[in-house]
């Protein structure tokens, strides 16, 4: 198995005191908020640990939710169909029902069959019907367990 490299070589050597982070997906520096640290770590894990193709991943795009513009954190596509929607929170935010409700509101507009929540310390993965599953990263492109 070939080991994948992170999209930006300095990702693994990020300065925790920096005010900005390089986002290889958006191809720009972004403000280094606690949530952004989690998002960048999640992207790295999705590519390196889970082996998801970087070309399948979309970051911070606008969507219409209940008549209001919102932005999802991470969306993963398989064969041009939305496959997984991921909500990232700062590490101090618990992955409680409030966070899950936010994911569900976003997913009513997008209809992803898989969902995940992460705060960097914890990952919760579930099916669109809300059933939580005991797997950190589902096999890419699968629609069932």
C-alpha cells in the first residue's frame, strides 16, 4: 500500500501559535480558529487514515437551509453523488444533540446517506436516519454497513 502524503507538506508541522492555517482545498490561508484546527485535522485524517480521495472532498460551500444561507464544513462525494456530510466543532464543544440537530438541518437540504460529527477529540458517525454506527470511517463509497 502506497503511503499518501498530505496535500500541503507543512500541514503536519503547523505552528500552534500561528494566526493562519493553509487550507489546501480552498487554496488559501484561513484564520486559525479552534474549529478550523479541527476541520484541517479532520481533512488530514480523511485522506491519510481513511484513504478517501482528495478529489472527492469539498470544503465550506454555501447551502440554502430553511431559507437562510449556511456553509457546511466537509462534504464527500462518490461518483458525483453526495456520500457523507461532516460537521466540525471546536474541541471544547461537546458533540451533543444540538450539534446533531444542526447536521440534520443541513442534511435536509443535501440528503447525504452518511454523517459525521467531530470536535477533534471524538468522532460520531451515523446513517442519515440517525442510527449511530461503531465505525470511525466507513469504507469510501459504501451505502450500507
